C-alpha cells in the first residue's frame, strides 16, 4: 500500500484521492524477461486542464526513478459529475 505520506502529498495538492486497499499483482514481459509486480492503484479526480496533465507527466518520471521502473502507467478518463 502506498504510504500515507506519499498519498497525503497528492491530497494536499488536489484536495482528495482514493487508494485501493486490495492487493493487485501483475505479471508482464519486456525484452524477453518476465516481471512480476505488486501494484498500487491511486485515483485522483481533477479538472481536465493542461496544468494537471503537465503535473502528472512530471510525476510519472519521478515515480519511475524512485521505484526503478521501466514504465508506470498513469491513465486518464474524462468523467461527468452529475
């Protein structure tokens, strides 16, 4: 599970977030090598604005370096709140 400190930085910046509490295990292949991951899913709802996209593009690179990952997927979905 992501530490409260890491999650709280996103909460401080965007006002709210959610972290999945169930274990998510992944397995994937890259250049002939098989990898297994323990995954964390964090959801942050923000307005679709260039400044937010820019933040997450940079955040992804920091996470890749911190966790020594080949890649990290950050996905976006346009939602309508009613």
